[in-house]
């Protein structure tokens, strides 16, 4: 079979296509043209597996590997990337002190160069984990105006798609609150593109005054904009909100009409039944970040008690760039809470398709790996050791695919990583530039402690 010059062909691949809320693996050769999946030619895996199959050297021979839709990180913090190894001298015995003595000092220290370096580090880490769609929640109060545009430029440079916002908070005074409002509204109105979208960023209820929520609500409702907020990550969010405002965080969001089907509620650990009822009514999504929650010792929700009507998504909270590992951990934690294998598999299947449905609210052309879809793909270093089908895909996913590394990544028909090598990126040079900014941050942070 001859191949046109502008075609890319991936041969001998298990193409895991999405159809009718199911994953249907098909062993095939896949032809990609003009950024789209052009042809899927089915093959017999048994014949491939029992004989040497020659492949055109110009093709990418997947050699029986799994090909899936791209991974999505629904709650990242690019700005945290340079925090590795910081000398934190203050008390970190509870969550509020972790915020006060680490994150709220770090974000005030960030400037333009540090923000760009943080985003660059997050971008190549994400590609290596097969993540090409990222919902980022940004904070750099000393460099607010233009910070989202800086981040968007980095995502464009790396051919990634993102949904960005700036963390609005009253903890740093009126001037910086107003700058955060301006940055969110300006970016939403002026800088959204086919590949870059926007949400309205909020920190957490206990750092947001009533007047600020009213100001944000006016914009959100006028322009049908979703919010991206930290919600009940720790008990202190509810306790301080009740103490300061006489209402819990979900009640405050509800009364200000800030919940809608585009909204991301990050963490959602300490919620009550009435909170779930409100969230379910408006279709907002909860993003679980289990690694971060365990690291901060803030607790875990009873996952099985969360209404199935609420969309559940996976994030990393900036702790790393691998939301699939978060997804795997959610399965294990669900089992750890005493749920049956059937319950746990049903739950993670729900999450898998909730994530697809939610990302399509921002990128309707998010791929299902069908013919004529965008060629956004992840090739995993996993060849199924046993038969694979629609019925047992998630068994392979949990116990096989998620335990292997990503081999290659394609976005819109362009290789971002090919056989473990980033394409068009000098990672060594970039890492040296990132180190310069990381050192600057460490020195600046030390002077603040």
C-alpha cells in the first residue's frame, strides 16, 4: 500500500476507540492526514502475534502497543513546578500553615520569567505523560496582569490545549484582588482561541469576601463562564467560611449563582449531603486529586456516597503531571474503602466517560479516535499479554496500561514525542534555563522566610 507524502501511518496498533460510552479496541493500521484520522484498516492480531510482520521504515510500527485518547489534567498548578526542594522553615503541621508558610509565600515571589519557566516545565512533563489537554489554576499575585497570556504562549509553543484561569483571592488586599478580576475577565474576553479556553479562577471560599463573589457572579452569569475553585479541600474552608460569613462554601456559591455545568470544583473532600444535592442540580464537576490530599493529610471523601449524577474528574493539584496515576489511585482508594471490584470498576468507568464529556464542553472536537476525528493520540508501551475487548478494556487499563510509560504522543497529527524522544524541544537546554529561574525563586523564597 503506497503512502502519500503528507500522510503518517501507524501500523500494528490496538486503537482504543470511543463509542456509545464504551471503549472498543481494534487492532489496525491507522492513516493520518491533515491532522485527522483518515483510515482505520483492521487487522488480525493473532496473525501479527504469531509471525514476523514487516513494516515500512517510514511508518511508525506500534508493534502491538495500545493507542488511546489523550490524557487530560483537570486541575493543575503550573506555578508550583519550581517549588521542588524549597527550604520551608515555618510550621507545616496543618493545611492552613502549609498554605501560609509555603504556597502563599511562593506565589508572591513569582515574576514573569519564573511563570514562563514553570509553564515550560509543566508542558514537557505533561507531554511525557500523554497529557495534551490541561486545566490550569494559576496564582502569581506580584505578576498578575499578563500572566495568563504568558502561560498561553507556552502552551501554544508546545502544541498543547489548555483552559486557564487566575486565582482570585482577597488575602492580599483590594489592589491584588482587582488585578485578579481584571486578568480573568480580560483573558476570557480577548485571548480565547481554538486551543486556549478560559474559566474564572477563585481560590477558596474562606479567602473570598462577599463583595468579590458578587462581582465575579455578575461576569460569570452575563457571559456564561464557568468557575475553577478550590472547594472544601480541608475542614478549615468550611469552618472559616461559617465563622466569617455564616454560610458554608457551597451555600455561598449557590446564593451567588456561581455554579454551572462548566464549573470545576477542585477537591470536594469535606462535603455534606446537602452540598452534593446543590452541586448535582447545577451539573458542576468535582476534581479529585488524591496524591495531593494524601500529601497534605486533609482526608478523603467517602467516594461511594457521592451521587452518580455529579461528574467526577481527575487532577494532580500541581504535585506532578500524571493524572492517570491519580486515576489509578482513585480505583485503589475506592477498593480500600471496602467497595467491591464491580463497584470500583463501575466507578472508574463513569469517571473515564465523565472526563470525556466535560472536556468536550470546551473542545467539542476532542477525539474519539474515529475516522475524521482529530489525530490526538497516546501510544503506551503496553502490548496486551492476553485477549483484549470492549468487555475487559478497563481490566487492561487499571492493571496494565496505567503501569506502563507513554511511548509516543501526537497532537493534531504532529508528533510531540516519538519513541520517548520529545520532538522540536531541546530538553537539556530548556532544563538549564528552568534551573536558572528555580534558583532565583529559591533565593527569593529564602529571603521571605
